[in-house]
C-alpha cells in the first residue's frame, strides 16, 4: 500500500526545490543603448532644361542614407529627378531614383559599407528656366 505525504509537508519541500533550481539561473545584464551618429550635408546648385547636377559624399560606415529635396526656385511645384548611387570618381551609378520628386520628397537607401556615394538632381522635362535646388543628405 502506498503512503501519502500530508500536503502541509510537501509544499515547503516544493518551494525549496523550485528556489534552488531558479537561483543559479538568474543573472542580470545591463545593455547600454547604442547611439547612431549621422552627418547632414546640404548641396545646392542650378540646373536648366535637360540639365543635371551630381554631388559626391563619403560615408564612414554602413547605414541608412536619405536624400531630401528641400527647395526649388523659382517654381517649388515642379518635379525633378532625384537619385542616390555610387560614385566611381567620374560618374554616379544610380542605385535608387525618384523620377518625379517634388519639394519634400526623398529617396532612402542603405550603404552596405563605408564608401563614396552620390546624389543627383536632374530635369525630367519640367524645367523651363534655370532652377536653383537644395538637397539635404543624411548619412552615417
């Protein structure tokens, strides 16, 4: 015949077993948040009908790159092309483009490593007079 252990004796034993099993597994690790530093560059210039302008810049590490069209003068409502790419020393090899960008629009890409990139602003058939542009690039 089986002997039953009274409940009032089993509860303290179970608590001791659970406490002993958990005590060695507890550890605390404090992880400090990492801060990502970005650099903002502003490029400006003038493009005419069928014109384009390219600006190169360097990233110091991998990360997100954003080029925003900040201003167009004299007509801020026209659309222009805006692209990001890689710079080979002579030309901008387009990687991502927005062919009908208006003021406030952006193109966003990811640099896979440190290197030289470029931003390009170009006419898509809307410019009738020389147009001054401002592009802001935020990069790692």
